[in-house]
């Protein structure tokens, strides 16, 4: 790069104090000017590099090594930066910006423009940082058309991987207290073992270091880690207990009775359980309070999974249905008939858009959670699958007695979903598989069986790169403490769990109308109370005034009652409005649009609106005076005609 080079690549940047001299990235911030000595970069707002001068807008500019030639594509553009542009478009498509607003609101249009510019900046920064990702994802590929992947054994895989990955494949022989189950922590570093005879153990399986091991001397049906690896919950014979990583009992949860499945919602700090009594319980582990208790009324439940995107729980029942639950609704928000028999297992993808279920009828079904429709059905012979799990990259592992099969393309509907990607058979003396669980951020599948636990290598199952803000396998004690405090401060309330999280914070047109109607009713009620108080202060008789125009008041009451009934009907179905003609009950045909404006208000209510209250009040007084004057004239005229002796005209028999 020349000493006085100019780089005009756009995009936002990542600020950092200083760049490494051998790195392919140079620093440029986003506000101010910096100057460097030698042959580096100078950007608006950050420190200049350690060398020459250049200009750039945005930060974190990609540069080349000294002497490196720039490669051009077919269009004559630099391949390095054209690749960044393509990757940024990929991330920009993921970032769902709100729809454009009308141009009549300049403030909203300006704010929307700023949001879109910020989204482009984030997408470009993410595309640039892809070059720093150390690993890439990969799957097994057969050497020829005659080779089948299901014939590849674990020994063949071990011969093809390095020593670090060879240590990840092992067998734990624990034949006295089985069958065993396995649960991993969120960062994939720690493994929690539990057995049906009360054996519990936590180990740092990557280093082969045992943290704790103890015996509870009763059945353990399920376990799960809480917000980190320092605490975990165990569903035992009658109650659910919480232990720390040293094996000490911390809490006993009385409400979680005879639980068979446990799930922890990390962003809400909720421990969820369901069991033989068919009761779904939510417990806040940060405060210790019980959030909700729902009765499913569908008998014992042995299948429960959470959706990682919206924290909705999926329960599988013996009648073949899968129900979706949230803590703020006492009934299932969605009820799906998935199988003709009992549901044995279920799993939800990391994107939260697809769900896989296995039933006693021997079928595996893939469901779309956006439309709740069946996408595909797989049947691999006369077998019944009992356990299931989905990896971070969409590999599906199912177990049948003593065999575990892994399928690759079940979620995307490719032809690979019909063929076995990897096949594993547990040790000969083991009778049946008890659980299958993929390890996060590792190509490892843990299989629990009657003789212990087996760790199986499944190439391409886990994500190659992890996000330290979500899960950090190499976090220190200080980082773990800071992440715990941060997650507690950012805890999401349980009432915000919904099927569509994008609706949170938005106000629909229907809710806005209801708010405005409630405010209008409150104003009318306050106005009525004020008028009544003024009449009392003036010394007027409220009862006499009501008697004078009793017909009008009765009509007003009927009209008000009719308006309230119409308001309730509108709240039930407010979207089906049309402009058809409608009879309002008083013999006058009005357009429904006009009726809609008068709903919720009677004649008296319309008379007391804010804009015309004074006008109608004075008009009412004039009408009342006219009525009094007319009655006085009639009374005086009738008395004069009856008292006159010279009157010879016959009087009318009709009452005035």
C-alpha cells in the first residue's frame, strides 16, 4: 500500500484501540480523526494505524499484507471487498427492518432511514468479522457412489481425525446403577450424568475431570442445568431438588411433584416440569416464586421440549397430540394431532420454525411451526423410535432399542433425509438406549444406555464457532460472574412469552381503538358527574327535571344501553366491518359507517360531548323554558274559559 493511499469503502466499523502489525485488519473508528506515522490508515474517528496515511469512512477496514497483489473478478472488482458485499447482503436479509411508513410523517421517515442505515452497518461489520472465524462446518462425504455413509464405523472416523477429537470418543462402563441419561450445559463444556438408581455426577468431559459425584438413593427421572453449570435440578421420585456443583442440596421444590421431564428457560430464569400427574409447573429460580401451574387434563406426560426462539413448551401426550403452552395462558395456545398413537419423542430446531416428532406408530414427522402443518413423513421399516434429538445444524438422531441412527436432510426435505447419515450400535451387553443428546458446539452425540454412557463422533453436528455473549466454553470465573449478573438484569418477564415474539412492543389498530373508546367513556362519565354536581349546587331538583322530560331520559337510557351492546359486539368482531345499510332501531336508515361513529354513545352521551356540551346545555334550557311556558298558557286558558259565565260555546270533552 502506498504511503498516501485513499480507501473509500463504506460501512460502519468496530472500534478498537490498536491493531496488530501482522493483522489483515486496520483500525478506523466512526467519529473524529486520527493520524498515523508510516504506512497505515487514517480514518474519521479512531486511531490511525502504525504506518502511512489513508482516508476511509467507516471502521475496521480490510487491508492487504505488504506486497500482496489484489485479485480481480470477472467484473474487474476486488474479490476481497466484493465478497464482503455479498456476505453483508446475507446478514441484511436476516435483519428484519420494519415496513416503510408514509412520507406524511417526516419524523418517522427520518427515524426509519436511520434504522436502515444502522442495519446496513451491522450487516457489513458482521460480514467483515467472518474472516476471523477460526473453524468451518463440514460433513462426511463418501469417496464414491458405491460407498454408504452408514457403513462407516467409529473406528474409521477415529483414524481420520486428529488427537484432540479422538479424545472426545469414549465409553463409560457403569453397569451397576443404569440405565443412564446425559444432559449438557449450554456451552457444551460440562456433562451431567443421572441414573434410574440415584447416581448423579458432573464432569468436565473435555478434560476428563470429575467435579462431583453422589448418590440420592431414589429414582432420578430427568435433570437439567440452570443458568450456568454451578447449579442443576433433578426430578426424583416424588419431589424435584436443586443441587450445586459440589453435590449439596440447595432447594426442595414441593410443587413439582412426580416430575418426569425438566426444562430451563435461560432468558426467563424459569424452571419447568411436567410429570405423571399431568401438571405443568413454572418456577422462577431468581426469586423462588411459583409463576404458574397448568393442568393439561391429558394424563401423564413424558415428552417435553422448549422452543429456543420463543420459550414455548411443547408437550407430547399419549393420545397422539402435541400441545404448546405459555405461563400466561391456562389452556394450550396450540393443539396439534401429530400421530395416531402416543407421542414417544419430540425435538425443536434451533431456528424455532420446525418440529420433529416420533410416535408409537413407527413414523417420524416434520412439522412447520409457522403454519402448524405437516411437511414430511418418514418411515424406516417396522421400528418404533423412543428417543430423539436435533443438533445445532439440523441433524436428527433417533434411537430404536440398541441402535442410534442419525439423519442429515430431514428438516430441509432433501433426499439425504431418507438415508442414514451415521449408524451406531451400543455395546453388546447393553440392552436398550435410554437417552440421546447432542453436545452444543461439538460434533459429539452422547448416548445413555443400561451399561453406562457412550460418546459418539458425528461430523458436522455442532456449530464450529460460538458466540461468547451467548455461551463461552472457555469462560473464566470473573466472566462467569459477570454473565450471571448481566443475564439476571436482562431477565425477560414470564408474561412476555408468546408464540410470536415480534409482536411484543407493538400496538395494533384494534387495541388502539379500544383504548380510545375507553378514554371517551371516561370523559363522558366525568362530564355527567360534573353536570349533576352543578345542578345540585344550583339547588335544582334532579327528580323534577327527570319527571319533566321523562320520555327523553327513558329514550336516552335505551339508546345508551343499545350503544353498549353494540360496543361489545364490535369488540368481539371488529375486523368484519362493512359499509352496508343498517336500521338503528328508530326508523331511520343510516350507513353503518355513521353508526360506527355513534356507537357507545346514546343521545345523552352525544349531547354531552366535549365540543358541543355548552351548545346542547343551552339548547336544553331553552326547550325546558318553552315547555314550561306552553303548560302555563294551557292552564291559564283552560281556567279562563271555565270561569266565564257569559260563555255560551260548548266545551270540548277531549283532554288538553
